[in-house]
């Protein structure tokens, strides 16, 4: 399975040393602080603050949506890692509980809710489409988790491709998390429980 990498990730992974000046890490950290402060992110201003040209910044981050995807992933990944590490059990029950805990935590995540309220249509594009890498990374993370449980003998191999199963799981979660943008209804825990039941059935568990 191909791993989703943004331009920024690729730049951060390079080992060559820069003698002086700003780095891709500087760009990411400053952009992240700006976003967390609830301020709009402007790449022209970011480039000026860093003392670099726009072309350099775009080479580092790709574009604004890809940079926002990196910022969102930097917040999501620790939440996911903590939930996976603290969730007991194996197989269907383990996967569903991880799915439940992450989704419920994201419903009340203030930076995420503020981002959505600031510009709903743009936020939805960044969070759920190929305009950024966020959606693809979550699908990959779920795929790895499911495949790990299969490899360990805790879960029967599903009748569909694991990647497809993961994709459907993520779309279900997104329909709960962003229902205020999609259908004008505030996200709620009851819908998360319905999504968890659907995931359990998809994984071969009993309703």
C-alpha cells in the first residue's frame, strides 16, 4: 500500500543540512501556531515572515490545503496513538472501540470545530477530499490497524478489500463529525454510536 506523503513531509525527511535561514520545519511550526491561534493562514505572509520567497515556500508545503492537512494530521495523530495504546481487547471489539473513542474526541476538539465554523466549505474540502492528505492518511491508519488484527489472528479477513473497508469506515465517521456542514445538524454522540454499529457489522461482528 502506498503511503500518503505531502510535499512538506518529504522536505522534512530530507537529510541534507541547510547552512542558514528558515527551514521547512520553521514554516510548519509557524503555520501551526497561526492556525491554532484561530488566525487565517496566508502563505504570502508566512513566506515574508520567514524571509523566503513564495516559490520556496510552495516547494516546501505544496499549497495551503496541503499545509493545513499537515497541521490537522499533527493534531490527529497523537490522539489516535493515545487511543490505540489505551484501548483494551482485540479484533472487532478493539477496532470499534478505537473508532468510537477517536470520533467522540474529535466531536469536541475545539481547534477542529473553530476551523469548520470559520470557513465550512473550505474546511470540509481540506478534511475530506484529495485537496489535502488528511483523509488519505486516516484511511491508511485504519487500514494498518485492521490488517494488523487480521495478521495476528484476531479478525477474519473481510470479504472486501481492507482498504475499501477502511475507506467506508472513514466516510461514516466524517458524516458524523461534519454533519453541521453536510446537512446542517450539529454532530452528536448518538449518531457516532450508529456509525459504530455499522462498522461492527462491516467487520463481521454481531449487531
